[in-house]
């Protein structure tokens, strides 16, 4: 394994370890299992199959130092953005499409730029992995993007119900995933 691949592997592992540990501090809530659970399972199975087939390991790995450098910088920016958003939302964070007991609408920090900055940061980190290592990474990033947009849409319906006075105004003033664009 080349050094740049090791940096990405350690970076992703540290990020997901932090995410797992941070999950223990969230408020109680519930996840609407059903169709959403089936979608999650299908996406997880697809990613596992791709990994097992070796599509994400070494096939078409880039060796261009400029692309690796750009990818690494964007990777750090994406993960830092997601972590900062996670810290800002605090105990209100939950798994995608979860509904919190006693929810609070968070619109500060990264949430001033986009309504779903955690999704944005993870997608930037994933796309930067593709830039630096292999275009095959775009397969799981695309699947994650589809899932995140679906999750964000479900979450926004819930938030509109929970905050009928404030959420529509917040939604009009910010973009979903990409500041000023989407």
C-alpha cells in the first residue's frame, strides 16, 4: 500500500471511529424503519460487493502527485466540515431519517451555509478520495449521494412538521447540500 492510500485509509477509519463514539451522546429518538431500512441494506450490500470484487482496491489507482495533493486537501476539508457540523448539531444529531424526542432546529455554524452539512462533507471527502486514488470511488460516492438526497428529503418533511413556522424560512434561505447552488 502506497503512503497516500494509507493516509486515506487511516483518515476514513479515524473519521468513522469518531462517528461511532460520538453516536453515544445523541438524544433519544426513533428511526422510521421500513422502506428506509431496505434502501440502507441494499446500498450497504452493493458497497460490500464492490469492495469484495476489488473495484475499490488498487484498480486504476492514480499516481499523479498533483491529483493526490488536491484530493488530500479536499478530503481534509470535507471531513473537517462534516465533523464541525456534527459538533454544532451536538446531541440533536441522529442516524439518517431519525426523529428526535424534543428536537431543536440548528441553523448556526455550517448549518448557515447548507441544511445538511454532514452529508456535504462526507460527499466531498468521498469525491476527493476518487480524485486522489481511483475513479472507482465515484461508484459508492454516487450511491451515497443518492441516499443522502433521499434522506435529506425525508428529514426535511419531518422538520417542516416539527417546526412549521421556522423551518420553511430556513429552507428558503439555505441550499440543501452545496452553498449557493443545490
